[in-house]
């Protein structure tokens, strides 16, 4: 059983040209080309055997048979033990020296039909499997052996008296043609295979590069979904801690009223679907106003304005977003069916913004302004919008407010707040495009 398994493994390695899983692309190509050369030489040697046998006893089939055995045996040793360096050197050595030894045994160039031409496969194989510089000694050795063989034949040409040609002239001419055709075919097939393999490797590299660009683009989009664009750029280009202080940022919280009670009567997929629908719409409205979504906390939504250079007036787009949200909740059929309502609180003042953590990081805001906006949200009524004194003072007169109210907030004491009712600008924009509020001219939209 073990012998059968070993035989199957050997055949598998032979089909794969001895390529191992850890081989790089260059080594894979070298193994493929050298095994391919060996296969072509074995096939050619087998063809020569058939031709010799077909011509009868006048030609000896020993030499092509020995070449075939040597090449096949060397391939078998490589496939069995996997020593490619030894296989590469020994196989190129066989391809270089055997043709010259065979010609010396048969006679001169004419008698051997230019058999030394087969030795050209060694420097060509070295060029493809070793490299440009490493192939030079093989080519020089081929030239030296060819010159020495020709010189000896030249010097002895007049000294040798030929009684009868060992090989008939017609057969010698035939094998001259066959040798040129065979070597030319092998060289062409080798170069063709090398080019095809390199083109295939280039296509695979281009495909991998294209996939990498897609993944980078996807990563970029994911990063911009959780971080403002300037922060994402700093995070990519620097390892420094990201923490910035802002003198004036407008923070808004939108808290869904009695959502816990509503979710108790719904299946988990329905709860997720509803929250996703609501917060996705909030995201669209915030992006249209050029604001940065900070995070969601359960059923609460947090957004801020003034974190980018495009917001000279951060209060106006945040107040308009609050009106957009309340208007959409009142007009959306799904929200009306579930009787969804949110209470909104807005505060303006200094904050600290930064990225927390190294893994699963989050961009967040800290400071008294954040706490104030959160406390104001708790005091707001369902469907209402409460603003702190700074926000009220910053907003233009086109915004309409109810009478101010005073309330004692935890950790703040008595705080004056103004209920925001409407804005003439928001009303006109909704008349133009009720399904999608348009951004104001002042803010510059950014991704958040």
C-alpha cells in the first residue's frame, strides 16, 4: 500500500515538474523549462532510435538510446529527491558534452551530420534556467568544444584515407536536415513556453494587483465610514496619537423615545432592520448637510459640526439637520406605523476630538460640551429639539424658537434652553425636494 502511495506521489511530482508549494514564480519557471527540455530531448532521442532501426544494421542505435536513458534517469533522480541545483547542473552537462562525445565516436562533422549542434541546448537552457551572467560559461564551453572539434577535423581531413564512408552520403544529408529541424523546433518551443509562462505570471500579478487595489479601495471606504477624511489621512500616514482641541463645535444627540419598549415586541431581525433604516437615513441627511457622524450608542445618534475647515458656522447645519430628522420621522410611513419619535439636544462649545485605541478604534469627542448636549437631550420632549444658550445665540434670526425654559441638569446646575421650532430656509428646501433635503451653500460636504 505504501509503495502504491509512493508511486502516485512520484507521478504527481513528475506531472508538476518537481515544483514544490514553497517555490517562487522564478524557480517554478526554471523547473518547468528544464523538465520540458528533458522531455523534448527524450522524445527526439526516441525518434532517432526509430529512424536508426528503420534503416537497418548499417547505423548503430546505441548513442541515441544512451542519451535517452541518461536524460530520463536524471529527471527521475530529481523528481525522487528534489535536488534541483544538482539536476540543473548535471542535465545541462549532459546536453553540452554528450553531442560532442557522440560525434567524436562517429567521426567528423560530415559523418555525424553536425550532431554537435545539439550541444547548443546547454547554453540556451542555462540562459533560461540560470540567468544571463550564469549562462556565459556554458556558451563559452560550447564555442570552445565546437572550435576544437572543427580544428581537429580540419587538421586530419587530408591525413585520413577513407576507403568507404561509414555513413552513406544520403543518410548523412538526411540527418543534417533532421538535426537542424529538431534543434530549431526545440529552441522555438522553449522560447515560446518561457514567454507564455512569463505572460501568465504577469497576468496573475496584474490580477493580484487589481484585487489589491479593490481591497485597498474597500478598506479606504470603510475607514472613511468611521473617521473624517483628514483624520483617516493622518492615521494612514503617521503613527502619532491623534487628539485635537476645537474651540467651538456643535454637538447633537438624537435619542429614539421608548425604543426599548418597542423592541420588546419585535423579533431581533425586525429591530435591526428598523434601526438600520432610521440611522441610515440619518446618515444621508447628515452627509447632505456636510456634518460628521460620530457614533451610535444603542438607540441614540450623535453628530457634530465644526470639525472640518468647511464649517465657518457649525450651528446652522446642525440645527437644519435636527429639523430634517424630525420632518422625515413625521412623513415616513414605516416610522409612523411604529410611532417613532426622537428627542434632540444641541450644544455648542469646546471639545477634544481624537482616535482611541489601536484595534477597533473609534473617533470620538470629549468635553463639557458633549455632556451638556447629552443632558439637554434628556430634557427634550418627543419630537422636540432643545438648544443651549450658545447655539441659540449663534443661530440666525430665520430660526424660530419657543420661550426659553430653565432646568436643573445633572452636574450643570440651572441651565437655560431654547426649543427650536422651525426655520424658513428648511421649509423652503423641503418644498423643493421633500424626499431629500438639499445642503446649504455654506458647508462643504465631506465623507464621514
